[in-house]
């Protein structure tokens, strides 16, 4: 436990240092690579890293936008259907939607349990509502928003969602 | 354990903090870049330009930590309340069943013979349930503490 805590603290401090000096570090690594490695290899590698960094950045932005959309739609839907625990379940859905593949499923299980203690029928309505919402989000909204962010046509994003 | 396995374990231990910080830095660089781009955009003083990067780091840390703390503040009290309501309902229900079984005259009910044969110690079941809940909650607390320790202090 103590060693893990130390690891965590060290990682946190290094992370702050890297973020604070990221331009300088990138410049130094570039100079080092240009000095020691073949030019073609350096150019290709730096291009790959630049593309990866850009795509990852856009993916995070897209995923966050999508989580925000899902959280808003979930909150509005729950208000309309008069399902209890709107702020709590909405916030949980928003955060868990950030996790790729797993999505809002843990939030839906927890939310259904919470609603079940108040009204079992509403819990059933909540599960159906969230399943429909996730299908709509996964097949319509996600390919459009996240696909556009990473320059992937909506059709391929949708196929990726269906396949994986 | 062989020396190769020990060496691998040592290497993993060495690389683990590096992996954690690189992942953290990659995720934090996204909000940081956005904040840095929009912070003091119209100011050209050197002091403000120098302060831009540390402030962007601080704001992105506050943002990420704030999201998780906010969700925890919303979720944990509600969840604890619901779980305690469920536990008290179940244990109260078991108490009521035990009291009913000891006081009521079952011969008046249909299937009275079968009901008499049904020998369930409801109070023992309640005690078992309470014991199980206690074990589950302590395990949950332990695993949460170790997960926090294993992960990072964010």
C-alpha cells in the first residue's frame, strides 16, 4: 500500500513536470532523434506520433461531448417519465459514458437498483428507457459526433460500434 | 520464483510509475491545451504569458478532480441511504415474519400441516444476513482503499 502510494505520488509529480515543460521536452527529444537516428525514420516516427496525439485528443473531446449529450438526454427523459434520482443517475451516466465499450451500463444497473427501491414499475421503465437511449446514442449520435471528431465517416464508426 | 521472473517484476515496478504518469499526462493534456489556448488570449504581457501554463495545469486538475468529487458527492450519500433502507426493510421484514410465526395460530390457514413442517429459523437468517452485510461492507472498504493505493492519489 505504501509503495503504491509512493508510486502514485511520483507519477503525479512527473506528470506535472511533463505537462509544464511539454514543448521543451518535445523539442529536446526531436533534436536527440534527429542527431542519432536516420532522417527518414525520424520524420516518419514524428509524423505517426503527431497523428496519434491529434486523434487521441479528438477522441477524448468526442467521447466527452457524447457523454454530455447522453447525460442531458437521460436527465430530460427521466424528468419526462417522472423517474426519481434524476441528478444522481444523470451524473453517473455522464461519467460512466466516458468509459469506452462499457459505456453507461454500470450506471444503468446502479440506477435501476436505486429506482427499484422506490418504485419497481418505474425501475422497469427506466431500464427500457436507458436501453432505447443507448441504442439511439450508439447507432445515431455516436458515429456522427465521435466519427466526425476523428475524421472517420459515420458509416464506418457505426460499423465499428456494431462489430466491437 | 526464477531469477527471470524476479527481473521482470523489478522491471515492471520500475516502469509502472512512468506508464501511470504518461497516461495521466496524455489525458490531462487535452483539457490543459484547451484552457491554455483560451486563457489570457487577448493579453500580451509577459507575466500573464508565463502564468498561462501553470494556471492551465491547475485548472485542468481542478476540472478533472472536480468532476469525480462532484459525482461521488451526488452518488455516495444516495447509494448509502438506499442500501440502508433496503437492509432495514429486509431485516425488519424477517423480524415481522418471526413474530408472526410464533404468535399466529397456523391451524386456521390452508395448508396448515405443510406450514408447520416448514421449519425456518427467521431470526438466525436475519443474523446471517447482518453478518454477511458486515463482511461485504468491510471487503468493499478494504478493496476501495487498496484500489486507491494501487492506482494514483488523484
